[in-house]
C-alpha cells in the first residue's frame, strides 16, 4: 500500500506538471537515454521532497520503439499505422525505465495514457481528472503520455505539449514546466544569429512571440518551440504559470517552480481564468467550420457577453453538425471567438440573418449560446 504524501500540508506546496520531450529523453540513435531520464527522475524526487506533488508528462515512446523493431539511426516512419505500432513497442520500454528510476528514490510511478477524446468527451474528462487526483492523493507519480497506440487520428505535431497544458488544468497545477533542448524562447534563431538571447518573461503571448517560436524540432521529436509556446498560452489561460527551460540545466525543475531568475522563459498566468468547459472548447476541440458575423454581433459577443443569434450571421463556411466547434470571424476574416454551434451548417445557412421572431418553429434561438462561446484575444 502506498501512503499518502506526508507533505500535503506543506506551506507553498502545489501540483507541478513536468513535461520532457523526445529530444531530451533519447540519444542521437533514438535509444532511451537513461542518464537523461535519471536526471529528470532525480529532479522529480527533489520536488517531492520539497512537498510538491508532481505529474510527469513524457514523450519518447515512438523513439524508444524504433530501434527495437529495426529502424536504425533514428529513422522515423511516416504512416500512422506504423507509428502506432512502434509506440506500442516503445511505451512499455519507456515506462519500465521510469518505474526503475523513480523506485530508486522511493517513489511509485503509475502509467496514465490519454487521448484527445479524453478531453473532448466530458464524462471521460471527469474520469481522467478523478484518476489523476487519486494517484496524487496516494503519493504516486503519474507518468502521462498520449495513447498513440490506439489513437483514431494521426499522431500530430506537438500533441504532448498540448497534452501537458491540458493535464495542468485537469489537476489544478500551479506550474507547468516544459523541458527541452534549448534554454527557452530566444530573441532569434541562434543557428543564424549569434546575438540571440533568452526571453525571461512573457506577460501575454502574441503573434510576435509565436513567430519567434518557429517550426518543428528534432528528427526524433514531433514538436518544437512553436508547440511549447502554444501550450504555454493554453496553460496561462487556465491560470497556470508556465516555464520553458533546458532539460540539461541542473536543478531546473526546482528552480522553475521557485521562480529563480534565468531558469528559462516564464509565461505569467492570466488574471481571468477560463473555466474547464471553456478551456476545453478553446483548445481541446478542433474547429469544423467558420461562422462570419456582422459588426453588431461582434460587439454584442465581445462587449456584452451575449449569445450569437442567427440574425447576426452573415455567412457559414464548411460542413459541421450541431454541437461541433466552429471559429467565429468578423466580415474581414479576423477570428475573435470559438464555440459549439447549436445547429448544423445547412440549418444555420437557412436562417442566417433572420430575427428570432422569424425563425421556423423548433429552430434554436441561439446559433451559439454564450456558455458555449469563448472570446479569443
């Protein structure tokens, strides 16, 4: 039996989500780098000894599986079925290393595999939260990865960064630390600009910072700085402080949690937090179409927190069913909101521009209810 952590009442203790990427857990040949994982697990243990509860989000299952089935030199297949098969081979190998290394610090690890569906279906979201919370209550270190082996979609760019941000919200974390092979977000690409320096603090993620983040990372990993900045943005929207830092830095997790200057790039949490449902709509559900609204509707949505009525709709683009997510744009094409629409694309087209009194019987009076609408910055 695992005892609940004795530090539950420690002053200043909080839940920390620590995510480590493929480039940091594998070597140049795609093999699991046990030295790198030993350092990471030792730092997780250091946080636990300080009274924090820790959830580890790890990449590396695909990279760990490649050598086992004959893909040498980090060579990565491209088709979804093979990637899923490789993940199934690699995940057990990766988890075995975590089990052994954390046990060396007197900690018990527990594997948790999540998929996008776990955040899109409300009941599964609640089950995932209950499982993770109970593991933490029992003193276990949950080791989370995407359930690549049975995912019904292609294994996508940056999923584990996004997953880490969603997990941070799920468990009510105070800090999300994303470890990578660079010091954080830099002012320029150091491969081309020797004067590039670390950006230590970001109050609000805007297009400038997103442009600096660039594209994908290493040949073995699926993400890059762009996906980490996007995940940091998600975390800040849920009131979580996010840090992007180097996995090679000594005591990086403890320093990131303590707020030690120069540890990495810190993203400050927004004062106004999105509730769970709206964070789910904003970031966990893909958009299936676009609804274009007139200036009056935009003012009503942004300035007064109103629902979107069919009268304010001027165009409907794409093919979507009722209850699917859509982007909301103004007539100039600027996306300013996202929400779950209450009628299908054909149905909404048929009533676009009509006042509520003129709608056919049985037609919803709201195209998107305000409880299902998220205003984007």
